[in-house]
């Protein structure tokens, strides 16, 4: 009887345990005795209660996990320590088109979805993550179920159990297709010319630097080809800048197709550069001549007008004495200038020992010399007065700039302005002029001057394109207490036409401050009168080529007279430059010009002479 009593309770315990093993956690043993069997039943029931509580907690935790993970916007994965996919959230279908069950069924997920070129990268990442490494923002391409390719960025984090053992890793991916293409677009614009789509000057100089470095290691030569279009200005003058832009675009497209034997870039305006490697100098010359022949054979038609342009090309080969970007660009530009001087539509090779090139190089200041002068403030302000040819007009003077050599000698603009323009240093020089002119005016006021002249300051094309120029002018005027009514800014006609929208913006800005505007070198382009209606300036400076011989050339007199009449219709004052004799002065005054400027009126002198 005692054995039966014991075995009966053990049988009940075994049956209850079997039900628990089958997942039935509602079973309970009902023994109220205080003997060993009752204590065993009580412990069994307590264990079942604890298990039920733990299961409920785990269930609640899993529901919370799924509520977060299944509905997060990112594509989330969990890979086990064996590298196999254990779980993936529903966001994977939105990004890839594959459902979670389809993903779980794929071997080596996600490699089958990754573009072939990127699979090694993702495979390596998988191994790094399984080895316990953390990572973020790994970018690669995934091909969706519908065939579309998207860019994703992956971050991952190893996960461990409480005892420290590996549970694999979790990864999170987000779609960065839009951001990636925006980044690519920004990178493209940073290195390409917006008009032609060719590489820009910055990219060209960077590539030239790399080519020179590579050539130094391999003992190869680098050949730089400098291409300058001939007769391009005739298209701009006759048809306007839109025609010129169209011509450059057509030419760039043809050059990309036909001249694929080097690194081609637009260096600015109508100038292009080409870097060649692995060819002899003779072969480079032959190819350059083909470029000229092709350009000359490409007619350009605009509104029924047919133009034929040409090109002058300068070539330079790297050497021990010509091993820097600056040296090569100057040499190639000098050779191109020689090609133009010697008849255009030809190729000229730079030869350092040639007397012509020695003389040309001696004429121009180098980039380091100009940079040093800027850093040390070795510039000087000069001025040239205008003479009023009409009673009641305000006195004017134009600010001129000179460089001061290390030995104290005065260097004329012709020796440093071309290099400053070539290497985009004119904005720095122009800012120096604006700042120091305002300081000079403040000095006049402090000295008791009352009737201040109107002071004209020239702006280069590069300065006009500077988006920060208006803020600089405002701050400079405020810092020096400058009356804007004392200032007139001069921009050349060609510069204004080349940057029409920017010219409009600057003219509006200057007028809003109270400054005056002058259009310099008016008449140098055939489209002058057409643009005059658009540029709301105050003064026209008649180009000196029509003025200097006005006392003896009837045609020049007729041009000046017509410009004066047009200016009067528009309510503008006129300034005749290059007035070099009393005879010319009498002629322009008789033709109705308002101001005269030239050596017959005033020889340029230091601005300090006016104090």
C-alpha cells in the first residue's frame, strides 16, 4: 500500500511534467499535505508559475521588439554567429522588393542582391562583423527585384549574450540613392565647366600635378597643349554672348569626340588645355595641327550668319627647368601668344633657349612675385584726373594701381596684370585697391577737404564674378566712413557682356548704395549699342581707339559723335580716354563729350599728390 501511494504521486508528477514539455503551462499539482510529496508538489507549482511569468515577459518583450523592428523605416537584419540570416524586418521589401521569407530562403544573403562589382566589399564586411568589428556608412549598390539599382549605406554592430558569447551581429541599411547622386552631381560641378561640360581649370591643374608626379617617378615627359580660339570675339561682338556660348558648347562636344588622346579642359573664356603623356613632342605637334585643321573645318551658323574660326596652339614639354604646373602653364601660354603673333592658326612649341621666349618671360612677373607683393602690401595707388568739358560738372579722377618691386622701383600694370588675371589674383588686387582708396578718402576728410572728387575704381571680370564682393564693399565703406556718392565703379564692356547677369546684379547693388557706374572701353565690341539699353550705368567711357586719332580721322570722329548722341538720349555722361594732344581735346569737346582723360589732361601720378 505504501509503494502504491508513493508511485501514484510520482506518476501524477510525471504526467504533469509531460504536459509541460508539450507546452501546457496551465497544469498544477493539488497536494495540501505537509509531507515530502506535498512539498514536491508545491515546488513544482512554483516552478510552473515562474516559467509562465518568464514566458509572459518574453512574449511581451518580443512583441515590443517586433513593434519597433518590424516598423522601423530602415532595413534591419540579424545574422547569427554562423553567418546565416536569422531575421529581417518588413522594410526590406520596400527597399528591395523581396519579402522577409524570400530573403530568409536565399543563401549568402544579401550577396545575391548586391551588384557584382560590390560583392567583395560586402563579403569582407560580413567577415569583419562576424569577427566582432563595428562599422558604419558602408556604401554599395543593391539591385531590386524589379531590376532597379539603388545605393544603400550599411551600419552594423556585434551582439552578445549575457555570458559574453556571440549572437552574431545586427545590421541596418538605408536608401541613400538620392544623396549619392546629389554628391556625385556636386563633385561633377566642382571639377567641370558648367557651360561646356569639360573639365574646369581647377581639375586640369590637379590632373597636371598628378601627371607631373607620375612622370617624375617613371621618367616620362608630360606635354601641355594650350589652345586659344581665333576669331571667337567676332562671333560674340556680332551676335552676342548667347551665340558665343552656343559655339563653345558645339566645339566642346566635337573636341570630346575627336580629341580623345589626352585630358581636355576649358581653362576659361575661349581657352582650352590638353595634357598628353606617352607621346613624342613631334607627335604632339602633329596632333595639335590636326586640332587646328578640325576647328577650322567646323563652320558655325547663327541666325543665318556663317562664321569660321581657327585656333592658335602653344605646346610645352616638361623638363628639369619646367617641372611645375605654374611653369608649364606660363610657357604654354607664352607659346600660344607667339603663335598668334606669328600669324594665327598655327602651332608653336616653347623653346626656353629661344631669344623670343626669353624676352617674353622677362616681361611678365611670376605668380610668386605677385603673391609676395600682395602679402607684403607692395602696391601703390596712382591716379589720373579727368577734365570737365562742360561747366558745372564735378571733378573726377581714376584710381590706377602699380606694383612696388622689392628694390622699390615702380612696376607698370602691363608687367603684372596679365599674370594676375591668368592666376585669378585680380580679386585680391582689386580688394586692396578698394580698401586703400577708401582709406585715402578718409585721410582727405580728416585733413579738412570739403569738395571731394568722384573717384573711379576699376573692377576686373574675376572680381565682378565674386559673390562676396558686395559684402566686402559695404564693410569697407562702413569701416572707413566712405560716402558712396564719392565712388564710381568702372567695368569694361567686354567684362559686362561676358557676365551679363552678374553685371546687372552689381549695377543694381552699386546704385542701391549710392555709387555711380561707368561702362569702360565702350565701342570695343560690335554689340555695344544693343547692350547699352540693358546696362543702367551713369557714364560711358569711349574706347581710346576711336579717340586717339580723332583730330585726323573723319571715321573716328563720326563714331565718337554717334556715341555721344546715343549717350545723351540715354541721359548718360561721356568720357573720352586716350586724349593725348590739345588737338584731340578740341575735337572731342566740339563733338559734345563731357569729360576728357589722357596725357594731354594729366599724366598719371601717385595718389598722395592730391593731398
